[in-house]
C-alpha cells in the first residue's frame, strides 16, 4: 500500500497525540504554530499599543480573507473576515428590499437552523421563505430545488454540504437556475471549504460564507464572507457599522458613505485575536491543497461506511462519492449515550438527533483510527 504523505502533518497538531480526533466537521484540531501566532498577537498589543492598528491590524479582515480566497477560488480582496456566519448572513440579507413582488427566499429544510432563523425573521419585512424538503432524510432532490426557483425569487440560500447528512448539493446547477430567473445565490460553504473543492468564481456564486472552526482548523471567532466584486457598488448593507465607512476615522454622523472595497461588508471593530488564531489553519490547508485532502477523505469515508455497515449500523450519509462530503453519519442504538462514552474514552465525535453520530476523518487521520472508532462503537453498543 502506498504511504500516506499527509500523515507527516500529524506532528503539527498536539491533540492527535492523546485523542482520536474524528470531529473536524465541528472543531478542527489546533495547529501547533497557533501558539506562536497568539503570542505574536499578545506581543504586538503589548509593545505597539494603539499603533498596532497602523501596522497590520486594520487591514487584517481583508489580508486574512485573502488566505481563505486561495482555498475557495475567490479573487484578491473579495473575502472579508467577520465574527461568524450569522453575522455574514445578516450582512447579506440586509442588502435587499423584501417588500416587493420579488421577495422569495428559497432554501432547503435541512439548512443549518441558524441560517433559517434569519430567513424567517425577514417574514416580518415581507419576505416569503420556501424550503425544499428531503425525500429520504439525507439529500435534497435537485429537480425540486430548481423548480422552487422562479421569477419571484430574490435569493437562493443553500448549504453546499448539509450538516446532518454530509450530502453535497449541486451548486453549479442551482446557481445557473437562479441566475436564469434573475435571483442571486448565497452559499453556506462551512461544511465543504477545506475538505471538498470549492471554486466560487468558477461557479459564479454571488455570496459565499463559512467559518474557521471546522475543516479549516482555524478555531472559533473568524467567519468569512465572499461577495462577487461586480456586485459591490450595487449593495448597501443595512447591517453595518463604522468600519464599513469610506472614511471611518472621520467619525462622520448621518447616513453612511460606504467604502468602495470589500470593507463595505464589515460592521464594527474586527475580532483581531481570532484572525491571528485562524491564519495557521488556512495556510496549512492551502499548502496541502484541497484536492489532496478530498482524495484521502473519499477513501477514508468509504472505509468508514464499509466498516459501519459490516458492524450492522445504519449509515445516514450518501454512499456515492460525488454526493458525500467529509463526514459519515452513523446511526447506532442509543446514539447520545454512545457518543458520551466515546468522548469519555477520548474518541472525539458528536451526535445529532434524528441523524446519528457524526464521524469525520481529516487529512491528519490514520486508517487505524478509522478502524478504531468503529471497533469502539461496537464494543460500547455490544
């Protein structure tokens, strides 16, 4: 068997020495070099004080965003770092008038709840929310999604990879249909970026958002928003703040004069420590390349599915490789209890009601760990 070159990265992640880390769909392992990055933040603040804003801090939302851009196929300056996806989504949704005839949001019922909360909140402003149901509890029928997008649709808001099942949606077909009807597309790529290839420019997506907590190994507090460059002059977010002003240090009162670059999609003071923490993960993912990560992921998730079914467990993730993200959802008896026992034994996974135990190998996972997690599940259930 060919040697796995990606295992050379294991020494970069301290937690792998003491745990079987199969939870990168929820919290990626922390890179060792993040210690140095956080020390750099502390030393910069301590030594430069207020001058730190003039020596890199102010530019960080876009400079760090460019590291994400390399991973998702965005252009330079097209990605800004915000605190989380909810903030990014609120920014996008606030760009539109929901009181007209074209006021429909099309999404999937299996979208992440936080995303749908914001969509339904807009119903108070006139928006109509249409969600496409799953026929099998796993995927979303593409033909039904496309049929839901019509001339009254203003925004199509979908997850690239569904968080419960790891089902991959066809962003290319969805975006093409949306643009044919005059609608825009907001894609949540949280569960794909870093493990499934994404090319936002190639797909023509209008908005893409995600975060650093999961496959990007960047930790919490650093969400990101990509907005197509040609849309910038047409969009004026109502969810805004002083950082989005063309002259923020003029502290002008009255109506905002938006910045002419991606800063117009920011709001309040950026979360500087989170950006320091997140950079190392972005750099590592970009250095390895998502194509290599994807190839290994497909091999190990296929192995997981085979072992789980051999053990008699139901798998609630797609069997076909082109429909499956980086996670395998395994339904075992009393899954919540089994998950707690796995955690107690230092096997890091999580549980989602109505789905099962989510297990996610990443580029740093060994084949032995894939076997161990199923063996441990069998022992606990047995």
